[in-house]
């Protein structure tokens, strides 16, 4: 019995913590729209946490400004619930110079990029022969989203050895490269008069030769890039840096160049603008790191720009407009109300039909709901109407597991077993059915999730994620939580329940 009480303490602590996480921001006194919070976001990283401005939980034991324990808490709502931004992108190459497969791959890259920005559940669809439509739910920083999209046309690694002493002076300025000249020539050959010359700044050539700077590799050769924090050596202090990997097809070219230019700068150019000019410290074949005086925000943004630059087709923004929610607030309220009514009906049914076990089931179901809502904010899962549907179906599966257990317990009692033996046998024999039914549905969720990765089908992923989370949690709550509550309730009432079997539904 002591084991069940230990589990009870764990379940209560977990539920209290999850309940706090699941509480709406305004209930916890978080007001991110406060003007003071806007100033705080400019002066600090979100991870160090102002409790009035962010739900993020962060603990900094060393008091060095970098959290040792950080828990990001974010409630993401979909375009159908809160509206957002609709952006129309167009290929910056003439139709006929690329295939439909290239455009589809570009759309997939855009989808991964906007999700990396935190704009989950984005809808990315190919339109016609040369356009991609992007819908970004709940965008707070409209200009940042547009700027990031505009900054994905062309990523280049450029030889800067000729301007070694003045490399940093070019950061933030437009330069002329051999890759840009090639693209201009390709457009001209296909009758497109639009060139990359149409930029806010004059493109600067190599001052030593008055010719374009040499492009060593484009973003097509970049395999991955991520912002990381740590010490690169035993003598250097911890700092933010960008770790990147080179695709195998480009490793020989990149390795030869970096090996021959150790100690010289190499420019990272995005859309013709130099965003960084790090010095090559060693030969880089499979990848390397980019160091600098980066803040967390700068390192994260640079890594995102590096990843997002690797597009098969350069894109330009044709239009960007804010859109309202596709579902009215009244429809959202009705959907939530229907879900609440359904849950209440389930609670009443379990209590009336199964009596004492129904109490344990209702408590376990309440824990299940709280854990789900907390996970939605911790992962975070973007809440859309399909996602809500997946959550409600998950509640149904949680109840189904309890029903299997209770019906098995009733059969064991009717066969003459004692209450304790019936409880043990009921949980043991119902477990395999619960496990197999949930695992088979999780497999379907995995298939739906990968189907939802195709452009235009991301709402399917939201449904699959919430349903799969519910199924996994059901394996925990329907067996462990229900068992704990049931044993804790039954033990003090064992004699009474043995005499009045109707209290356990038998």
C-alpha cells in the first residue's frame, strides 16, 4: 500500500505543476503586451524571464545571465483561431528554368524555415507554376517574418582574402559576386530584364580587381546550422556560436578552399548583403563553427538565416497581408463549450455506471486533461480546430481504457475472486488490450503526421500530434493513475465494498 501512496504523492505534485503551466497567461498575471515588456524584450533574452512578461520558467544558479534550467512555456494558436499573416512568394527565376519538383522542395524548405521561427502549423502551398503561398498563424512580429522570407533568395560563402584587413567594414553592405553575375546572365538569356542590381545599396565589387568577389559555395551545399552556447576551448569563456555542416557533395570544394585560406576571412552573404565575415581558423571539410561577439538572439537568427538560405529556387515576396481568424470567436466558444459538455457527460456516466471505480476514473481523467493542456504549452503544440478535435478524441480513448479495466474487474468479482485479487487481475489482463489498441492508433498518427509534412496539409499534423500525445498519456493515466486512485480509495472501504458489490458495479 505504501507504494501506491508514493505514486499518489508523485501524481499530485505532477498535476499541480501541470495545472500551473496550463493556466492562461492572464490568470498568472503575465501581460506580454505591456509597453514595459516590449522594452524588457529588447534588453534581455526571453529565457532569463520576467514573470510579468513571459511564462517561461528559468533558473540561473550561477547568476551569469544564462539560465541553467529553462522551461519554455508558449501557447500557440492557429490561423483559424487567431488569424495571422498571408505571404505570397514568387520564384525569382523564369518559368521553365526549374522543375515542379524544385518548386515543391523549395516549399518544403520554406515550411521548415517558418516552423524554425516558432511559427508552427504554418500552411505552405504551391500555387501555379512559380508561386508559393504561406499562411503564418499568430504572427506577432510581422516585419520579422517578412524580412526573414525576403532574406532567403541566395546564400553564398564568398572568398574575402583580398580584403582581409577591411573585411568587417563590408558587414551589412551589398557586394557583387560571381554567383549573382551568373544568375543575372541566366535571367537575361530567358528574357527576364529583372536583375539583382535592383537593390537598396550599390553592389560593391572586389576593390583589388574591380571584378566580382568569388563565390566559393552557395547555400545548396549547406546541410545544417544551429546556434549553440559553450566554450570552444579550455581557455576560452563560454559564448554563443554557430555550428554548421556541409553536404557531402560539397565537402571537397569547401575543404580545399578553407585549407588554402587559413587565417583569411570568408564572407557569408545573404541576398547580396554580407551578414558575417568570420576568419577561417582551420581547414573545414564536413563543417565548422562561426564565432563572433554574438548574443543569443543574433546567433539564433544567423543560424536560421544560414539554414533558410539553402533554397533550390530563390524567392521574392509579391504580397503580404494580415488576415483575420477563419473561425469567428462565437464558433470557437461553441466548440469549446461542446467539448466541456462532452467531458462533463463522460464524468457523470463513469460515476453513475461504475460508482466507486468511476470516482477513480474521473480523477484520472482530470489528471489526463491537465497533463495534455500543459504539454500543449511546453512542446508547444499549435492549437487549431483539428488539434482540438484530436484532443477530444484522446479523451474518449482514455475513458475507453478505464472501461476495459473496470469491466474486467467486474468479471473477476463475479467469478468469485476477492476484491484485491479482482483489482490485480483486472489491471493485468486489460493492459495488453489497452497497449495494443493505443499503439495501433499511434501508428496511424505517425502516418498522418508525415502526410501533414507536405505543403498545404499541415493541419493534419496538428490533429495527429494532439491525438498521439493523448494516446501516449493514456497509457500512463489509464493504468498507473487510475490504479493508484482506485487502490487508495478501495483499501479503506474494502470491507464495505466486499459486502456491497454494487458499489463497484458488479
